[in-house]
C-alpha cells in the first residue's frame, strides 16, 4: 500500500511537469517553429494584398472625384454646411493617406516574402515591423480619441436628422471601441515580436546562410 501511495503521489507531482516539458518541446520543435512562422506570414501576405487593392481603389476614387475644386463647391452647399471641418480635412488628405497606406502594405509584403524565403533581412524586417506596430497603435488611440472628440458633436447632430441615435452613449461607445482595438493590436504586435525573437525562431531564419539551421 505504501509503495502504491508513493507511486500515485509521484505521478501527481511529475504529471504537470511532464505536461510543461511536452508543451515546451512542441512549441520549440522545428515543425512547431515552422508552423508559427507560416501562420504568421501567410495571413499577413493576404492582408497586405487586400490593403493594397483597397488603398489603390480609394486613391483612384478620391483623386478622380474629390478634387480641391469640388470640395470647395461642396462646402458652399447648404446640404453640407454642418459637416465638421475635420471631415473636410480628412477627405482632402485621403489621396495622400491612401498612398502612404499602399506603400506601407507593399513594404510589408516584400518583408513577408523575405520571411517566407527565410532571409535575415526578412526576419529583422518582421521583428522591426511588429515592434513598430506597438507605438503606432498606441498613437492611433490618441489620434482617434482627439478626432472623435472634435467631430462627434457635429456627427451626432447630423445622424439625429436621419433618425440615427447618437448622444452620450454613442460617444463613449466610439471612444472605448477605439481604445479597445488599439490596445488589442498593440499587445498582439508586441507578443508576436517577442515570439519572433525567441532563439529557436531566430535560428529558423538562418537556413538560407546556415544549412545546419533547423528546417
């Protein structure tokens, strides 16, 4: 009985440790690292292509239709006189914003291709991109908060004309949604960057220059 009790106690103590060792082995094995990298890069490739298509279309649309002359005429129209000035500024800057978005997506796509080819520049480009995404998302929270703070009163009044409720609840819903999404993406980018900087992941990207690196 004593031996049986000792065996059960030993199993109960070592089982969690065995699970931890198994999990660590799975997450650091070459196949797991490869899966981590591919599941990080291929969705990014698809996202970059979609963003480039969207940005290209929006750039063409805004450049062709929303010319400075047309915007000036629209601002004189009584139907648009209640639009906040920040919205007009955003419309005027839309071609530039879409061009910047297109270029950023293109650069990210090139980096992802470098990562899929397991090049060192692709690896460091990925690490830098994800770390850069952390402060950019945090700055985006501040920008969104200030922008909504300025335009929401006018937008709420405009929406009320069409029977769409706004008010205090709508304001806080918009602001807190911006904060939530910004924080989620900032944390996600930071965690992904840390995963990429693990030694075993770093070694995976040495394959192009070091044949002994894990496959």
